[in-house]
C-alpha cells in the first residue's frame, strides 16, 4: 500500500482548474478519481449542470487531496447517481467515438 503522505500535493494550476470548473458548472460538483497507471490519475469532474471535465494529477493520492482541498467537490464513484447526473452532449460523444466517427 502506498503512503499518501509521499504523494505530491496538487499544484496551484490543478486546484485553480477544479475551482474554475465548479464555478462554471455549479455546486456541488462530483469528483471521481481514476487511477490510470504510470501516467498518474484522472480526476473526472461532474458539475451540478451535468457537464464533465477532468484534471490530470501524478497519483491517485494527489487526486484525492485535490478533491479534499475543494469544499464544493464531493468524492464520488461511477455509481448510478453519478452516471445519471452527467449530461453528455453531441460534441463530447463525437470526441469519445474517435476519428472514424467523424467521417
């Protein structure tokens, strides 16, 4: 098990990005910390309006620290409540589908 005290703290830029998202998309916003291996972790943000965003951090522990540092963020998981709170527009669907879908 990794000691979370050894994890880098979230940078000012990462905190500012998450705070900007909350300001634009409403309170409370949800945050799901996803481990993406050697690349670090992705903090997926879901706004009160259903918008999605993300912040990349070096470790899952850093992601959790980011969520804890912003009082307007709630720690969440990809459960039915969080998934149903998302509103995925056509532009986002095209980006997720990849280049073949854009032909």
